[in-house]
């Protein structure tokens, strides 16, 4: 649904995006992560045909960026960094205006406006001027605007940034629902937890694309899988008892805990526990270590992209 | 050109104007003031303008020499007619001034409210966007000018003679109001669009665009001093010329409206 080949953008000699090669499948939620100035918004703007690439190619919804921009614009929805609503108009007037730009019929416009305002909890305040709305309500209205015309691809730039936890959950559930309806979602976010929960795959960007994969695979690539055993006390004898277990790739000893790098924690944990118990180890807990996406992200962005 | 998209732009722009009381005030107050002032002036001064002496100025003689049919008026009537006509020239200035405010606000204001980016992400083309915005800025300017013109005639009927009133209500000014006023307003808007594409402060755009009134004021002064005489033919020719300039400036405005530059460089 989205494909880029060597997509590059310079602004007055400054490289904003460098040689971006990316594929996003239909119905996929793709989270695009990166620090401020990493080129996320520039990439989104190129894919939404708002700015032209300096070089490279891109296809969105089956059409070429640049050559078939009108076709693409008709098939995408975009939530920009700022809601960018008409403050003196009501919620209905804002949405109806955009629906007309997309060439929707009167009946379709009315149905779509009602559907999305209801889904996002704004129907009761549909006739109020947007200037009276809270930041979160404006953000929800901007999301509704991006979806009115049932776009194939939806670009969402920080969709939950202005929202309280309850509203953020509504929007996240809504995004998941969009995916189930077959929409392709290109999600730019700094909210790593949100990316972890929603995205099928994650791309980490810093002018160039550092890594693309599922969150789980990124964790594995960077850290492997580790079983953490907490004990009353860790003795040399316990470590010695683990030495015969050749499937353990690495052992880290940290106070009263052992972190063991293994390929298959589920299959190997019973053997590890048996070995430690036989060596008189008092085990308090055993669990697979989960690295947060934040750790993965900081690792990737911090070292410029190389996996450990 | 997709007309339903153009209509959507016009409808939305007009709705925003209607909901903006300050903007409505800015559009309609100056024309009404410029109408009330001459009417009030005549109401106060009455028939004391020339003291009955046709030779008091020299300009009057020159005017009668240029246009013999003016000899039918008494000196006072002639003076009233001339002064009223000078004020009528203001109705050519108004459509240049009023839409400048609306048009500059329309584009720069949109950028400042950050509503331009989602708008440009829709299938709308630059020409459709600018044409729609231009028409939406022209409509209130023309309506305000026409309203002021109507009030002017209504008021004038109370303070002058039927002969002067008939002299004012001539084909020249009908052409001016019906044809030239919208064309001048469109010229003002097109130039505002060009300026707005280059600056990102509505006040700067309005100040630069304000220079547009200079030719209209010069025209009025030339007529006042009797150096030229405006008639229906000059207005028809002027309308054709302005229409051609409108098309040219609107074309240039569309060409220099760089979506990318506006989105990435305006802060």
C-alpha cells in the first residue's frame, strides 16, 4: 500500500530524509518512530503529496507520488501535527466542508459526519464552534476529518498527544478498529507504548531508516531473550551448576539475580530451575525479561542504528 | 476546475466571514462612513457652496468647456454634482481596499491557524483554492460597495435637486458599479493573493496591497482638477482592461503559490 525506493528530501542543502526504502502492507499499522527532526513529518508530507521528493520514488495506494498526486490525495486521510481546524465553524461545518472537497454526496456526507462524530464522542456538541472545544476534542475532530471519506491509507501524526488517558484509549481502540476494517495506518508517534501496543511493525528513523521490524523482533535483535532468576542469594556454586547447560549463551550475575540469555525461554526454563534447585539455590521468582520499546528505541537512536 | 470544490471553498469562506463580527465591521463600516460624510456635508452646507458664481474656481469653467451639457446646471448644482462625483470616485477605491483585508486574512490567517496543511492534503487544486478564496473575498466587498452606493443615492435625494440626482445616476456610474466594482475587487484580491504568497503577516500584506488605491485616487484627482473627464466609454474600456489584468494576475498568483514553500518555510 505504501512503497518507497530511495526516497530522499533536501531542504536548502540539509538532508531531511535520506534514501528511504520502505514497504507497508495493506491493513497494516506501521509506527514511524524517531527523534524530533528525524524526518518523520517530512516523509509523511512526501507520501501525502504535500511536498515533492528531491529524489527517489514512492507509491501510495497504487499511485505514483508526484505523477498521480491527485489520485493519491483522494485516497488518503491525514492528521497533521496540529489539528488545523476552522475555529469559528462548528464541528459539523468543519467536517461537511472537507467531505465536499472529497466529492461526497449530500447523503454520504451527512452519514459520515454523524458516524465519526458519534464514534469519537462529539455528536452532542456537533453544532458548537470549534473554538469552544478542548485540545482533546479538537484532536478527535481532526481525526474524524481524516477518515470521513473512507481513505485507504491514513497518516496519523501524534494522534493521542493532546488527549487525556481516557480519550487516548478511545482513539487507540479506534485506530485498532480502523485496521480491522482494512485501512492501512501510518502512525508517527513519540509515544512508544502506543506504538508497541498498536503497531504491526515499527520503523525507527533518524534521517535514514535505522531498523524496521516487529517490536518483538527488534527486542530480540538487540537484546536476545533473557530469563531472569531472582534468588535469596547467588553463590558461585549456582553459576557452576549452570555451566553444563550449553543452551545458555550468556550469564549475567547482578546481586541476587541471574540473567540468562537463551533462545527459547519457554522450553529451557524448567531445566534451568532444576539445575539451580539441585545446587541448593533458593529461587524466589523466574520470568522472561521484557525490554521496553523505549530501551530498544534509545539503543537504536543513540548508537545511530547498529544493533548490538 | 472542479466547481463543487470551488463552491465548497466559497461557502466555507463566506461562513467564516459571517461569523467574524470584527471582519464584518471592517467590511461594512468604512463604506457607510464614506457615504454618510458627503451626505452630511451637503445637509449642513446646503446651497452655499459656490456663492452662485460660476467663475469662482476656473476648474468649473474648464469642466463646462470639456462637457457642454453641464451648462444646463446652475453654479450651485454644478458644484454639487462635481463634489458628489468626487465622492463617487471613492466607490472605485472601496472595492480595492475592502477585499484586501479579507483576502490577506484568508490565506495568511489560514497558514497561521495551521489549517492550510490538511486543506492542501485534499484533492483540491491550487487554482480551485485561490479562485474560491478570491470570489469569497470579492462578494462582501461588492455587496458593501453596492450598499454604500444605494445609501448614497438615498441620502442624496434628500439634500440635492432632482437634476443633480439625475446627473449622478448616469450610465457611467451604472457601468462602474455593475461591472467595474467586481473587477476592481477581483484585482485587489488577486494582488493580495500574490502578496500573501510572499509574506506571512496579514498587516504587511494589507500595507503593500494598500498601494493599489494610488491609481484610483490619482484618477479622482485628475477628474477633480478637470484634466480628464470620466464617461461611460472610459469606464467600459477601463473595465475591459481591468478584466484582462485580473485574469493575468490570478494566473500569476496560481503559478507562484508554492504549496511546498508555504508549508515548510512559513513559521
